[in-house]
C-alpha cells in the first residue's frame, strides 16, 4: 500500500529532494555532488545556473562555483528538451544519446525554415570539431567566424542552430565563459573518460536521479522533464526498481526515493531566494504544490518561457526579485506576491549578495 501524504507533507518531502532542506542521505559539499544528485539542472541562463548551485552549497561563492566548472566537475550542454542544462561531465554523452536525440526529431523542419539541410549541419559540426581539436576553446563569436570562413552562413538563427546541433550530436559542449563570452570545447576532450551505459541502464539511472531529486513525482512529470515518451518514462520507473517507493498525494499515486520516507514531513518554514531557471519550478509540469495559479503570470510574464527569480517561503512562491549588479554593489528589488517576512527575505538576499561577493541594497517598491 502506498504511504498516504497530505499536500503539505508532499511539499516538505519535495523541498528535501530538491536539497532546499537537509536530506537524510546526502550533505553535498561540491558542485559535482549537487549536479550528480539531480542528473541535470536547468542552466540556459548562466547566472541562474550558478546561483542554483550556490543556493545548495552555502559554503561556496560564485568564484568557487566557477572554479569547479573550470575543473570540469560538471559541464553545460543541450541534453534534453533542446535546453541547456548542467550535467555530470562523464555522463554527458550517454544523456545526449538517451534524451538529446529526441530534440533532433524536429531539426529537419527547423533547418528547412532556416534554408539549409542535414549535410550542411553535419559539415558545420565537422568544421567545429576540427577547429577545436587539441584542447581548443573558442568563443561563440569565434565559432561563428570559423563557420563563415568555411562557407557556412550563420546569419539570423542559423548560427545558433548549428552550434546547438554540434553539441546535441556530441561533438562540442559549452565550456565556462571567458569573461562574459560563451565558449565551446570538444566534448571528447572536456570529458575524456565518459561513463558508458546501455539504454535501459541509462534510462533507469536518469529515472532514479530525477525521482530522488524531485520526488514525489509521477511518470508524466518525468516524461515532461526529459522529453521522453510516457512509455519510456514508465519503463524507467519500472527499471528503477525498489530504490523507489510509492506514495499517494491527494488520491494520486507518485514515487519518491525510498530513503526520503525517513525525512521530516512537518511544515516547511524555510525562506529561500532562488533564480528564475531553477529545478524548483522548471523540474515540473504541474507546479500547483509550490505556485498559486494566481501568481503564474508574475513568474512567467507573457507566458514566454522566461521565469522570474522567486522568493520561496514555506515551500511556496511568495514573491519575485530582480538584481542589478553595479560597481561594487548589487541592488535587489523585491516584489511580494503574498505575505512575506521582510527581515527573513533580506537575510536570504544578503546570502545571495555574499555569494556574488558584493554588498546588497534591497528595495521594496510600494
């Protein structure tokens, strides 16, 4: 029989899974620890990705996190849903083979709209592979210049598509920025000793990582997160075996990491500030446990896929915030959406400022 949970208890366990509360089996101390725990972390916006790590590693600063990425504790690529994620470096290739290929299904239509074909896309990947060989690292602008010099046009959205394609094909990956510039490297050189998993083992591994870092969840949520079919998602749940435990939340059966059932289920009273592109919201299709539907437009204005940074109290979104980094200071403007404890919010924002290494100014517009 599944363990019955109230919505409040499910939310408490979910915050623990997300490493936003103490977890009974893991005390992450490194970037590698956190990224491997999740399997993949949303990171199309680099600043958001850095703070997603910092929020779960209170002993580290942004400089520390950037140094860990230079040490290749994790890397960024397009492993699923056509979106940039942080993934464990040695797992990038099997993830691309399992879930990244799904995003290639619509590539032909996109190429046709942009005016080139698969032969050109494959040639672009080869050109970039040759240019980066031997430990090379090129900025985005240099990659595009290299393609143009080879007679491959990159105007409009062509350049982005070709860079994406080379990474999803497993030729390149995103290396850490140089200053503010995005850079690319060869995946084989950035992660020279990849883990090699058969498809079923890969599916089971990714399922276990998703459930342990996001649970309680359903197979439908896993399918939405990975871009896999619901059939594959259910197959992954079955393959994950007895590491998962069934729970029932408001009459719906979900799965959690079995070890999570030992975690406290009392009311969540923490207050944290999170980046907009964090697994806290991006890791789910159904966000009703964490987000009041009345606040959805404030979090995703215009429903354009751009998520605002959130103030989270008791596991629920209670406000948004924006930063403006100036010379020697970060100004943070907070917009409450519900009752919000200002001193606790300012304390949480001060921690974010410390992560950046800057003193904060917090503004509360009327």
